[in-house]
């Protein structure tokens, strides 16, 4: 789970670089080659691979390597399409005046990379969110509570990630990203030994 959140944090690397550039130069980073989208989205498959592995370890441990291999291969395909067609995979909203705001990147959902992200998100929602919930309902006592916490963490993070991609930067993103950060505590308490 730690690797999931490491990769999730790296997803904001391009935004952070743009922030530093604005802070020190009062203008945005040169994004003529789509570097922000590449730097941000290249980390997303790491989130998926390790989140699916984590889910498989708890739900179907005997098949965890099958799950890992399938999502590793899909992630390689995602990376290939992202890097071979960056302008067709990611679009940008530039601030009205350079340095006035950060550059916002959004995945093109009609692209192969966008379709794969949709598959990834639906897989995580189904496998981890619903899978943990199902295990929680089937269990009792402490195990039930832990699976419910894991399920809630998965739902909060995934829905937050979807909303993060749909909303333009603004006040709403503060609440969305705060909820995503809270999901880390839900996962922590879900795996913490009593």
C-alpha cells in the first residue's frame, strides 16, 4: 500500500514543477512538448499495479501473480500509447496569462490511454472497493471492520481521483484532494495490526 501512495504522490510531479517555475520565474514551465502530462500520467500505472496486487493478496492470494501480470502488461501498453502519442492522450488548460495559474492537464478519454485509465479505475473500484466490501460482509468482528475500512478507503480514493480529473483547479479540488488524503488513513487502519 505504501508503493501505491508513493506512485500516487508522483502523479503531481508535473504540477509541482510548474508551481516551482511560476514561483521562481513568474511564468509557467515550457510545456510545448507536453512534459507536464507525461510526467504526471506516467506514474499512474504504478498506482494500479500495486493496488491490484494489494487487493489480490487479500482477496485471492493464490492468483495474485496472475492479477499482477495482467495489469503490468496493460500498464506497459498504457505507457507506450502515452509516450508515442502525448498530444493525443493529454490536453491542457493554460492560464489566461502566463504565471497567473498552473497549467491543468486532462487525459483525453477517447484515446487508448484514456480508455485504459477507465479500465484501470473500473477494475480498482470493482476489485478493491466492492471486493473488500464483500469480504467485510462475509467476515465478522475485527476482520469485518478492517475490510470495511479498506473498502471505504478504496471508494474514497478512486472516486476522488475521478472527480480530480473532472474538475478544473479551484476550491473544490481542495476538498477532493483532502478526501483522497484521508483515504490513506482508512487504508492504514485497515491493515494495522490490533
